[in-house]
């Protein structure tokens, strides 16, 4: 009799653990990682046009809660008008040794069904960190979902003053106060 009582207690304990496991089980969210990405910026000032790009854009989108994070190393930008201009960008304006990355992290506001192909115009709300200064932003983007691939296109403006980037008066006609930024990225499921 004693043995069957222990078997019954063991069976009930196992049943409770199994049912609790099924009740609280939540599938792991699908993560999408950038497999190809390009970020481009343009400073269109009265006396000079400065453009540079980086193909070292990193990023993730988490499908279940629609969170995302993108980053780029400042020193990865290329295409300046001269090597000296690139040096000034990293040393004087971005202070890349102190603030090595530009980062945007946040959440997509509009609901997106990542399992259905389509074109989605969305806004992402989050923090844009440039030059060590975080600014809350809403950035509009277009997501194209095709199969298991997500393409992201976005264009927005970054006012230098918002991120404590000062332009010396001697070059204020050569560097725009607002920088145009364009992002193009393709994301695939993370294995």
C-alpha cells in the first residue's frame, strides 16, 4: 500500500510539472540578423558636399516583440573627399576613440506579421546614440518581407546640435548642420 501511495504522489508531481511546463512554455522568438547592410550619410553645405558610407552595419530584429537594434562603427565610413577629411570626422567631430559606434535601438510601433510577405511602412521608436548623446527618435522605414528575408530602407535627418557635435566657425559653410542618413539592409533568420 505504501509503495502505491508513493507511485501516485510521484505520478501527480510529474503531471503537475509537465502541465506547468506546457502552460508556461513560450516559443523562442525568431531573430533576424543583418547579412548585408549599408549606411550612407551626406552633408550638403553651401561650400562643400561630403558623403561617406559603411557596409559594416550590424543589426537585429526580434519578431515577437518587434524590438530592434542597429549599430555602425564610426571608423568604418569611407568615401570622404580626402583622407584628412576622414581624419577630422573621426578625431574632431565624432571623437571615435571615445564614442566608437552610432547605435539605434527601439521598437517598431505598427504591428508587422513577419510570417507574411508584403510591404510595410513602419515607424520605430527608440534611442539614437551618436557622439555619446542619446536622443529619443521616431524613424520611419519600409520593411519588405519576402520568404524568410526582410529588407529595410530608411532615410532620416540627424541634427548635429542634438548630439553635441559642434562645427568651428571657420568651416561652418563646409559642414551642414543637419546630416542626411540612408540605410539599406537585408536581414535573414539567425541560425
